[in-house]
C-alpha cells in the first residue's frame, strides 16, 4: 500500500493540502498553434493547462487555480494583473471562455406561472430567457449591486450593476427582490 506521506521511504515534507502560491515572474502562459492553453510554471513546461476561479463570482481576476491536464492543481495565481502582458491576455481569454456569462442590459419581463419564474432578458449577446423554480436558489448576490441569475438547466447570466439598468428594468427587478 502506498503512503502519500512517504517518498522513497522518507517522510514527504510537502503537505498535500498546502497551497502553492505562484510568483508572477515564475510563470508564463501562451497558446499552442492548435489553440491549446499552455505555459511554463516554475520552470516546468505544460502543453495543456486548465484554469479555475477559486471564488468565481466574487473574485474574477484573483485567486486563479492553475491545473495540469489531469486537473491536479499546480498552484494559485493571486492576481492576474501582476502577470506579463501576453500571459495576462491569455489567462483572461481562457477564463472568459470557461466562465461564459452574458451581461443583462435590460429586463423585458419577470412573470410567475404556476411554480416557475420566467425572466425575459436582453443581454450583450442578444435576447434570452431564464426559467427558475424559486428565486432564492437561482439568484446569487456576489456584491452589493451584482446579481447572478441561473435557470433550472444551469444557464447563467449576470446583472453587473442593477442600479445601472433602465428605470423600467429596475422597477421589474424591485418587484421580485
């Protein structure tokens, strides 16, 4: 039986639960010719890397988990703004692809039919419909003015600042908040 605390019969000094904070100067990211997100992390070349936001709604550019192709965590980027320009652009692009989240620009209607809430919305990517069983489970408030809406099938969109919406949209939203 393999003991994860032993390496070559010696105690492994690295705690498997320890978080490896990556120094901005020790990492760089790019894309392969085929478009695969790749990079060099602490001198190790990775032909494929995966990124996850540790706090996806609260910190969109901070606390980014960098993982290898087996989804094993290599380390954490504290803030992508500290990366070199090419790396920051590639990380930002990769995160936008992973966390696709249309932005609500207008609320056309919010109706309750039977046990469902139906939201007709305009987003930066066009019209969409969000269907919820109840408001409490499908609305998240990561900050004072920001709301994440999730429908029963997992489709999501965000209201970045409900105070910036037009008067009619704010009125409709106020009725359900």
